[in-house]
């Protein structure tokens, strides 16, 4: 019986891997990764707007982004220049409120999670970085620091795309 189960398990694994091997990745440049807030921009193309975003803590234990609300026109490519003026690590994650809420739960379970996402950057104190983004869809989106405790301390903002 154990031998028969092993053969069936092996056959199932082989069938699954063959199916995956036959799946095509799509045309060149095609990505299966989609973002509700738009898509990564092209740094070689001009930007419609550069937005400087400061991350910091306040004396009364709040954490914040300045500015905490921006308005963008649909189709615009924007460069976010991120600067951590604080004394602790902060991050900037651009997504929907719902996706950020799910990501926040994952961060609570793994607070040192490293990000390699075009819609987010983690910055050490006094660090800086940039995100170039093209807003392809209208709506209200969120940028947030999802390091445990930071969101609750006020570190989130909105992007309104008209």
C-alpha cells in the first residue's frame, strides 16, 4: 500500500510540474504582478510631478509622513523622493487600504521583513530613496509605514487619483 501511495504521489507531482513547465510566462516584459494603485514608472521618462515625502517622529510619540495627502491626475508619472528624518527605520508602501491592512498583519508576524517591491521602500534613519510610479487608475490609495506600531502612531497618508 505504501509503495502504491508513493507512486501515486510521484505521478501527481510529475503531472503538476509538467503543467507548470508548459505554462508560458507571457510576452517579453509581461508581469503577472499587478498593483491596484497603478504600475512602476519608467525612470527614463519625464515625471509630471516630484513629491518630497518626509518620514519622522514627533516629540509627542507620533510618527508621520509630510505631506500626508497628495492629489494626482490619472495617467501621471510621479517621482516620490523619500527622506527618513527620523531616528528609527520607516517604510513607504503604496497600495490600497485593504492591501496595506493585509501587509500590516504579515509585518506584525515578521517585523524584519525585507521588501523588494517597486511600490515600497524601507529607509534607515537619515536615509533616502525614490519611487517612480504611474497612476493608471482613479481612486483613493494609501501610503503607509507598516513596521509594527508605526501605522497606529499616525504614519499613513492618502493619494487621490482623479
